[in-house]
């Protein structure tokens, strides 16, 4: 079956994080992470561009039903919303909650949950209006 169409939907959530490495000295953490090392954390309004790929159904004219995609997205994003990621989300207590790692986390959460026959194609995570991270799994 040829997959010939993508659909991108944008979701948003707000969350806080602190970038720190316990193995570094206080000075080294400030040198590497700068303001992002602030002991009390700092927040971002994240925007996720979620792109799925699939074949246009003859029956519906769609590759995936948006409502079905929203249900999946809500189940993954809602737990992150208004959280201090590196304290409240278990995954990020072990993996630094950098934009890169949040994009990777989102890929891994979505990849097996996209309503079939569509599949996950691309993740773009905007951390600020000036930077975003792209992630595509293996
Ligand atoms: Ni930050």
C-alpha cells in the first residue's frame, strides 16, 4: 500500500523544567546549562507538530480521523501539561528534560499509538518561538 499523504496537527502544552547534571559541579552546571540551570526551574509553552503519513482512504477521503488522533494526543500530552517535567514525570527524573529528549519521548509515546493504517512520520517540538527540535525514530 503506498503512503502518499501526510497530515500535521498542532498541539500545545505548558511545562517547566530544569537542566542539571548531578555529576557536574555547581559551576560546571551553570557553564553548560546557563539560565536553564536555575534551581527553581523555568517554563515553556511547547508546541508540538505531529505529522502522520498514510494512504487516502477511498471510503472516507482521509488518512486518519482527526478525532481519533486527538484522543491519542490528549492521552500523551495531558499528563505533561502544567508539570515540572524533571520532578513530576518519571521518565524525566532519569532523562534530562531537554527539548531534544522531550521530542524523542513524544516520538516513542506516539509511535505505536497512531490510529492504523496511518503511522507516525515526524515530530517537531517548538520550545520557544525561536527554536524547535525535529525527531524521527529509527
Ligand atoms: Ni528551558
